[in-house]
């Protein structure tokens, strides 16, 4: 987490309301530190304090729960940009249910893409009677080779003709709203990470479907990214029948391509836990058993005990994680800071009694 603990608290609370005790454990801070931090957020009306009635009923004493303020008006726009879906969705910070959405026409160039997003923001704000100035961030989830984040360097995109461009900056110049670019598959990795029942301590993830393939690496429980937060690129792997073509959609060479991917990638990080997600194998789970058997006969003993499992991550799950990520970017834009009270402010709060 970033060093700004005000940001950290907001990023925790937009996922799940929490007590000060829970925040102490998550952030490894003292009660006094958390009290000071949350008081700043309460005074800024970014969060609210509520009594946890269930806790009181069960244990006989009340507990205060902190949550994102219902009066929060800042918003974020999430752009879904895949082969089958180009749409824009607006959310109020801290609320997972969208205010509105609009389907967008697919375009070929980044310039037209930026113009389309700009029009979408106008359409959404007007339909919801939102002041456009309250839209603090735009997050674009796309099938692309990208350096994730605000610069948004895009090397290639399955749905745009441009290559080697600053997509985030192009959209920002058009919309004047800070824009963040992510690979759509990043939402799948975040869902896996945030699912306690799924072992992602050390794992290789292969996500495939809609004509695209994405690779994920977990080491010591953390998602691994490349230089400048680059999302791992695997489409160039020298598989003779075309790596992305064979795994992006089910076909004649899909099983062999999966065998190739695991044989090449798993030993690099000494990983035995391989997770498969996406639509390509949804109706062909027998292939996983076939690949496991083939791996047992490889000369590298590290491939003999590969655990190969399919995990169904729904589109809804993936988008929910991208919504949370959108909220994170909004917090980064707001960049809350600790306020220092002067003597006059302190004195004004003192109540005198006769």
C-alpha cells in the first residue's frame, strides 16, 4: 500500500466498512494513529461513523464502524473495452451499483477512442444530473499490452489500430479528466487475490477467451508486474500454431498450446500451482487432465506434480474488481492530507461550562 495512510484507509473502507481495531491490524498502526487519521477523514466528511448493532447484540457492547460517507459526491467512470463490449459506466465513490451506463460504438483509432469516451462522460453526467467536475478519474479496462497506470503506454491493442502510444494521456487531453489504463485481465487477477478460498500465494495464472490470452504471476501472495507496471505479455511466445490464436478461442491446438505454456512458464518461477480462468476451457475441462498427464512424462521433475485447476471468474466478478480499482484511482486523485489545526481552531472547539 502507498505511504499515505489516509488513502489506505479510504481504499479499505470502499471495499468493506471496518472498525478502528480492524484498521489497526490491517495497517499495522497504533490505536492513537488510527484515531488521528480517521478523525481527519471524519472532519472532511469523507467517511461516517455508525454503530454496529449486530456486534452490540451479540457481545453486549457497542462498536463503531467506519464507512464511506453517503454524502460523498465524487464519481469515477469505468470504460470496458473488449472485443464484445465497449461501454461506459459511472459510479459514486463507495457505491458498487452504477448510476448509469451507455453502450459505445467500436472505433479503430486512439483519437476516435478518446472522443468517444469524452462524449460518453458528457452523456452520463447529463443523464444523472452530475456536475462533470465531480468526475475525478476515468479507468479504461482493455485487452492490450500496456504499462498500467496513469501514463497508460499502450504497445498494442486487440481492438485499436494504434501501436506504441500514450493512451492514458491521449484520453486525458480530450476529457481533461485524469485517466488510468489497465489490462482487462487484471480484474481477474485481483478477484483471485481477494478470494480467500483460492490459493494464490505462489501461482501461474493463464486467462484465456474472447480471442485474447493473459498471463499472471503470483509470488508470495502478490501480483507480479513488469517494468513501469507493465502487464505480463505472452502473445509473442514462439508456439508454432500461434499462441494467442490457439488459446484465445478453443480449437485444434488449444490443448497443446496450454501444455506448451505451462512447460515454458512454470519452471521459470518454480511454480507448481497453475490456475486456468476464462471462457476457452469452460466447456472443455477434460483438457486439463490430459495436460496434467502429459506433464508427468517431461524430463523436468518440477512439472511432474503440477496442480492444474480451473477457476470460474465471472464477468461480473472481474468488473467489480475494476470498479474497486476505479475507486482506488479516485482516492489517488483526491490525495487527502493530514490537516494541522492552528490555536484558534483548537480554542474554538473548547466548550466552557459554568
